[in-house]
């Protein structure tokens, strides 16, 4: 993902375990438009994004309630917080 401004977190969601990628972190990088809505760069993950059987994948998506409940960075499991910090450091 090529960006000219520093990457920042704009929203974090927890869907309560409805999907394997329970947590979604959205960044301030717009990757496109779909049906009139912005698609933001995001990181979807479970509680173990660094584990060989864990989930930690970059994608794009839309902000909104369909992602689950909005939470704060400190509400994420520690490994998830580290994955976000790694993205922000790149």
C-alpha cells in the first residue's frame, strides 16, 4: 500500500466472534469507492495474528455497524495491538 501521509487508525471494531477475523482495524488510507462509499485499508485479525494458525490479513472495507462494536486500541488483545503498531511503524 503506497501512502503519502502517515498511517493512522480511524476506527477499530470487534464483532464478538461472529467471524474468525473478529477484530477489524481501519486506517486513514482510502483504497477506492464502492457503491458511493469509501473503501479504507484495514487489518482483519483474530486474537493471535502472529500464530501460524492465526489470522492477520490486510484488506479494504467500509466503516459501519456491520463490522461490530467500536472499541479502542487498548481493548484489543496484546498481539493485535502489536500488529497495529507494526503497521503504523512501516
